[in-house]
């Protein structure tokens, strides 16, 4: 296993500790939100590191292309769910549930869309759009400002929800464009061969 993938797995293993900080949070144990913040910061840092390692040392793998976004999504979704649903959190550490619904719905939509497209047209490569990167940045900033109990954090999570919605629409448009692109003869042949193999089983 490559070093980049090992770093990604470490990020995934940090998620249970991140969630535990919220489960055991209480006003008397306020330090737990800073531990959660530290874990989140470490995860964000290792995300940048494993991406650099994969590019710099040519360690990009199919496993990495799945694990890396999975680690990101699991951390972001876990954070939004905890900051919306854990009853012990004070109002300053809460995100409205509708914001979490928007974030989670968009990710579910993207994952389902990817699998549907994979079944229809085979292996595809979906690169993050600029809007998608901005969305990810606002989602991460939302978690940070809420954990720090900064004023006007509602401005950030409102912007995160707006960008999440727009990027979800953007991915739908891109998926529709890909599905409606005219296929080359080679692609049609590959799909037909796959259908023949599937029908012969």
C-alpha cells in the first residue's frame, strides 16, 4: 500500500475520535470542542499531504481515488450531523438541521449519480469543479467557525448551504452533458461487448 493511501486511512481512523468528542461534550468538558477542532485541523492537513505525496511521488492509485474523497465526505458529514443533532451542544455550537440536510443530500446525489453513470457508460473520471472546491472550503470553514464560537457564523453556514446547492446543480448539469455526449465507435463496441458478457452469464 502506498504512503498516500496510508495517510488517507489515518484520516478515516480519526473520524471516530472526532465524533466521540461531541458525544461526550458538556459545558464542563468544553475542552472537547478544541480537541475536535484539532482533529479536524489534522485531517485537513493530512488531506493536503496525501494529495501532495500522491502527485509528487506518482502514487496515484484506484484505491486512492476512492479513499480520498470518501475520507473527506465522512468527516464533513460526521461534523455536520454532530453539530446539528447532539443535544448537549449549546446554541453557539449548533448548525441548523436544514443546512446538514442540504450538505448530506448533495453528497448522496453525487454518489448515486456516479454509480448510475458508471453502470451506464463504464469507467468515468469526475474532476472537482471550481464551484465544488469553493463549496468544500465553505463547508470546512463552517465547521471551524462554529467550533470556535465565532460571531456571525450564520453568514458562513448560509453561504455554505448556498454553494452546496449550486454545486449540486452544477454536477447534475455536467452528468447530463456526459450522458448525452455522442459516443465513439470504440465506446459503443465496448458497451456492446459488456452487454453480451452480462447476458451470457
